[in-house]
C-alpha cells in the first residue's frame, strides 16, 4: 500500500465515512430477497439501482463490457444454483462502447499500447472482446445464448431491455 | 415477449418512468470522466454508487460473483485500452457467497438440479467458479493476477478494499 492515497482512493475513504454513518441495512440476508439478477454494462452512465429500481438486498447485479451473457455465465450459474435467483433482467444501452470497435481494432490497440508480449497473452488466452454492431440484435443473440445453454433452466424468466443514456428511460425489447 | 409482465418486469417499467421524469444527465460522455474503474461483487447488499461515492459518468463499474479480476479481464482491458481508465479500485466484501462453497459443491449442485447434460457442458467449458476461503488473501491473489498479466500495464494504479455489509464501511487492505 503506497503512503499517499490517490484522489480516487481518498474519495472511496470519504464515501465510506459518509455511507457508514447513516447505514441501517446491516441485517440483510445473503440471497437476493426478490430472487432476480440484473445483467447490464459497466458503462459509467448507468446507475442500476436508480435506473432499474433495485432496492438494496433485492437482486444480484452483474456488470461487464457490453452486458454479455456469455461473459457472465459463471456468475449467472452461481446466482441461480447457489443463491436461488429465478429471473434475469438483461439491459444493454444506447451509445455503448461495444458498438464502436471490432476484435481486430482491440487487438491492434493492445499491440500498439502494450507490446508483443501482451498480444501473445491475448492470443494464448484466445480472448474475444465480444463487440457487436447492432444493439437490438445483440440482445436477441445474448438471450438465445441463455436459452441454448443447459446451465440456465427453462424455468428462468428472461427479459431484454435497452437503457437510453440520453433520456434515462429503459424500454423492453424481448 | 410474453403478454403479461412479471412483477419484476413491472418494477423495471415503473422505475423507468420515475427515473426518466427527473433525468438531467443525458449529456455525459462515453469515457469515464474520472478515468477509473471499480470492480466489485454482484452481491445484492452492495450499492457501489452510494457505498464507494461514484458520481454518474465518473467510473466504469464491473461486477461478477466474488469480484474476480480473472473473470473481469476482458472488461478491464476494454476499459483501459479503449476508454482510457488508468486506475482500478477492487472491492470484495464480508459475508461473500464465494466463501461458502467449493468448485466440487457447485458442480454437484448443477448435476443434481440441472442434470448430466448441464454437467457435461460445465466440464466441456472447463468452468472454474473461482470460490475462495480467505477474504484478504483472495484480494491479494486477485491483485497479483493484475500485476502479473501483461494486459494491465504497470502504470495502472491498483488498490484493494473490503466492504463490510454489516456496517456499510469500506476499508483498504492493499
């Protein structure tokens, strides 16, 4: 641990003081009370609790680049099989960074910025960055992935949504 | 899309109405304004924006079961190489579900609940659920993973924290 915290680290410490001073939810149980999970993008413009109406303790929230169901499979299986969730709310969003590049672009950037050892590591891990070129289509493909895998039973309720970063609205598409 | 929305789907729709009615942040840029990312667990008892002081638009938020850096690597590389983040705040938490089971337990549950085809799929994908038995040690192992991979340059600032679900406090450990 370095002696001098960064501004971002100081911000976490300050938030901890403020948040814990008025915290009253220390009694919540581990399993999500409303037995669902939300899978959405890591995008900085999304606050899932506010935008999707999630009360503390009610739902798992999984976030990755692009809200990929494939990338989230490990977490989804744990959520369902070990912690009892039975419904998946998948939310991708307008203006997603995943619409702006291809795997070749990303591989090229890694090579340029981080060098050949990093590129070799990407290739040896066979990394797919999972970009997409059409938002609604990407939601359909991702939901089909959940329907096709045997690791998500047919009894799980699944819906697909688009969050509009311009308006704050969430609209259902699947 | 089924004709009758579930209670959870109705809740998303209601939240959309409320949230968009007072939404004033439609102008935010795609890249995180404060150039950092927070990686934390999907646990239902964590609200990262409130607990860690994240303003809308400031940071990527990646969440998976246990806040695994290995599982998050694809998203971390995209965040840094395509969207310019330069600092990682890793937060695991007390009472994590990942402390309560082993890979054998999870494989057994999948087999019991979903049957041999699901187990065969787990094995063919070589799924590691990435559970851990010691919280502080898991943070150290996960940070070492970031330090060892060539896909995260040494210039990235990394810190490791524990969020206490009982008190709402976040304390730094690495």
